[in-house]
C-alpha cells in the first residue's frame, strides 16, 4: 500500500515538474522515516540527525524556488533560446 502511494505521488510529480526538480523531492522521504524509526523502532533522534535532515530539507526547498518552465499557448514547453528570440 505504501509503495503504491509512493509510486502515485512520484508519477504526479513527474507529470508536473522536470525530472531535475522532481528527483530532489525524494529527499523529503528522510523526514517521515526519521519519525517512523523513532516511534516504531525506538531509534534515537540525535541532534546530528536532526541537523542532517534539516539540511537536506532546506536544500530541497532551495531547489524548489528555481525558475519554473515556461509553456506556450499550445501547452508545449518553450526552450530558453526560443523565449529570448521571441521578444
């Protein structure tokens, strides 16, 4: 069930984002696994693990604030070269 939901979320991301933007989103998986490890397996959440997961999440958020792709009126992606020559 979890694998199926993960697959559906992954496919939804790929349909909306470039692969270079969607792939880093997989790093958000570290956060729930940290919590699951704590409550279901009794693992310790050390300050170093919190710092590590925080850095990963912040890196993904920084990647998410990049430029969004531009689409033409027909829905096709407009390449950067075509954008500059169209003006």
